[in-house]
């Protein structure tokens, strides 16, 4: 039953994936300006441009171009970045870790604070704690990410300067902190390029993971310090959403008969809340958390801009303004595919948590 | 029936009249019973008043740069607030919230900014609701391949993080506030299309719809007079919350330089222009952001309040 359900969901995602490829292809083609002169410069002559267009296959019918694009991507060939003269996949392996680390830190912060807040305000319904949490959650969802980031930087980097609470306003690591990749510390011999190399590069650029792998406590401390402010800025909206959802889901469950039964048979309040109520309120929470991850990617553009991080969001934004088609197409596809996969995982975990969904 | 009539007559005789209460009156009353919604309505009312009266209450022209004014009228760019009753020299012009980098009065710019933000919110959501309703209604009512095509397109739009898709669309259209609004509008269409489609599907096969069809009602008549009114409540809730998101996204686009262009007093743009001065002139970053947050908060509070007020499952609360 479960396998059938998963197959159905995966099959339903395929047309959406094709749509994504088409939209990114179309958007990149629609960006105004002549691609030849955008790449080779304003002074390119007609003859040079003609050759360029023929070489890049831009003179072929639009459907043929789309076909070539799709088959290239299927083979893992995302093309080159014009500005950096590098394969886009290399850039992606370089920039993605920053965004992944930031997103997970933000999600971690939002769950760590949001879930307990929501549960407590449901259990103590209408108490002052509930009121304060809900006021706070309402303010949280209304917060412009970029404003919050700047204000946090102002408070923690300037006002709290020379106190132990000082936090750095930008970057990922302080200069001078050793950040040798784990494969060098472990003295692994890696192939010069290729898939395994890229994966190792990717892992080594996840600073916190790399610090743990190499037992580099200085790097670990420094990376975490750099990550706190961006993670709070990016995590505030999901935190508020999670707190609200946790509260309403818990409230609904706490009103059920089986909760009263559990209490009546003599279980402690604590056991009833954690074992009976919380588990049953997980379902809507999973959806909110999954969907927040998608929103985090959008918010990452703003957070990365403010905190001077060169992650996927910032790179994509720079590429769009610089008409770097290669990056725009590849990064948008990767983000959108990631988003679709995420929704798929949410759907599947939903079915796992609630057997009734599999049947419909 | 007669029983009810006698009851009404009896009540009338006692001087009590049974007035019919419309859904909107009930909603309005329930909305006013929620403290958070009242706070939201109050902020919104204040914003609307500011937006309408900006030209009379703003002390300066929001786009007027006083960079070349001669002393003592001349003040430095990004000067701190100067209020006469708080000890600012009388011969200096009064700027209660200071001036920005081009020596424009920050207070006046903030006041005028409310017009732009409210306009952004209503314009984008109206656009998205109109298109989303048509798409959702047509898809839900006629079904088949048309419905399938429309909803797959909506799925694709939803597959992109909304802000990123909006950025991409603005890049295609070219930066500017109108294009930013269009982009945010396009990005938010799927939400409304889904809401309307769900409502249409839920009543399409109802007896009263069949009855209208049997009486010879046209498709358009059935759709607009019999089916769509059912979608109104969820649309209103979604729309109010959508205004909040639209304002937030528009401010983000302006912050990235893709939305409002200078010298327009748009809050996101004002904040973006001064973001590198956050350590030296924090008030120029703090105030526009606060204004954005309060506006978004107002719509969020009203939207949440409306959702509860319009929820028939909570009818017994009223």
C-alpha cells in the first residue's frame, strides 16, 4: 500500500519537473537583451555574433533548443557560467554548502524554540504565557527578514561590542581560523575531479560538519558564532509559523476523548502530553516544517545579502542581474527540484504518520 | 411556520423586533470580539488615515532634497532627528525623524510610504484574485483536460520558492514597482486558483445547482450566481493574509533594487538605501522596517481574525 502510494506521488511529480525545466528555459530566454552581446560585450561584431549563436545552437528552432537543454541536464551537464568561466556544477558544489548550513541552522533554531513554545501555550491555554507567545508569533510572521537581520547585526555586533555576547556581523569564519578540509586532515588520496571529489568538496565546505570530522574545535566555535545571527534572522518566520501550528494542533488533540481517557486511567499529565497528545499533533507540524524549508530558500537570498554570505541565493540573484544564463537556469532548476522533492517527502511522511491518507 | 410567525408577532408585541442578521453583520461582530483583530483593524485604520492625509500632515515634500540649502537651513546628510521642543536650535529646520542621505525629511517619506504599501497590497491581491478566480472556477466547473492543464501549471508555479520566482519574473520584465507588483501578483495566483477550485468542486453537484440548470440557466449564470458566492469566504481570508505577504515580498524586491526606484518613498527601498549605514544612522534603517512590520502585522491579525469569524464550525462562539 505504502509503495503504491509512493509510486503514485513520484509519477505525479514528473510532469511538474518538466514544467519546471520549461519555465526556467523560457525565463532565461525571455530575459531581455541579446545573449551574444551580453556575453561577449557590446563591441562584438555581426560576424562574431553569428558564429557565437551558431556555436551555442541558438539559431535552432526553439523546441530543438529545449530538447538539447533537457538532455544536457539529464546527463548532469548544466553548462558553464559566463562570468566565472567555470562549469556551473562546480559553482554549485562551492556555494550550496553555505545555503544548506544556513537553512538547516535556521530550521533547527525555529523548531527548537517554536515547538516547545507552541506546546506550552496550548497546554496553558489562555494563560499569560499563551498570550505572550501568540503576540510574539504574530509579530514574527510579519517580520521583514532583511530588517530583522540588520537590526540583529546592529545590536549584537555594535551595541554589545566588547561584551561576551558580541557576534560577528558577516562572513562564515574569521580570518586566520584554520579550516582544512577533512580529506586533507585524514590524508585521503582523492581523484582530481569527478563525482566523488565534488561530494568530498561539498562536505568539507559544510564548516560545522567539517569541524566535527576533523575535531577542529576552534573552527566549530567560530562557525557557530557566525551562524547564530543569520540563523535567527532566517528562522524567525518559520519559528512563528511552527509555534502557531504546534499550538492549534495541540489544542485540537487535547480536546479529544482519548486524552481524557488517558488522564482518567491515571497517567500523569506529562506522559499524556508527550506520548498521547504531542505525537498526534505531529501531522500538521510536518507540513509546516516541510513547506517552511522552501520559504527558507527564498529568504536565503535576503539573509545571504545582509550577512555577506556567498551562498546559492546570493549567487543566483547576482547571476540574474548580470544575465548569467548558465547559473540562472541551473540554480533555479536545482532549487525547484529540491522544493518538489521536499513536498514529496512531506506527502510521504504524512502518509507514514497517518495511514488513512494512503487509502484515498 | 405559523408557530414561528406567532412567536415573532409576540416578540414584536413586547417591543422586541427580530431583525434579520446578515452573514456580514455576524462576521463583523465576531471580528470585533477578538482583541488581536481589533488591534489589526486599528493599525489599518491609522494607516489609511495617514495615507489619505499624507499631503496635509507631511511637513515636507517626500522627494524634495535639501542637499543644496544654505546655512543655517543646511543640515548634514543622515542628520539625527531635530525637534525644537527637545532642545534643537530654533534657527534650524525641524526634522522630527531626521533626514536621509539626500537630506530628505524621513518623517514625510515614511508618511507617504504608507500610500505605496497599501497600494501594493491591494493591487497585487486584486490582480491575483481576479485571475486566480477565473482559472480556478473554469477548471473546477468544466473539469477534464482544461482543469488538468490549469492545475499542472499552478503546480509548476508553486514549485518555485515564491520570492525567487518573483525575482526571475522582474528580471524578465525589467525592474520597477509596477513590474514587481505584476511579478508578485503572478506568483500568488495559484493560491487563489486552488481555493476557488476547491469551493467550486464542493458545490458543483449540489441539487440547487442542478435545479438552476434544469430551469435553463446558462453556464455563466450558474458559475457566477450559484457557485462562486461559496468561494467568497475563503477568498476573503486568503486575500487578507495575501496582502500581508505581498507587502513583505514587494519590500524584499525593493530591498534588492528590483522594485521601487528612487526617489519614490517606498519603505523597502528606503531601508535598502541606508543599509550600509546601519551602524552610523540606525534610525534610517529601523523606522522604515518598523513601518513595514506594523503594516504586515495589521493584515495578518485581521486575516486570522476573519478566518475565525467566518468559520461556521465556531458558530456557537458568537
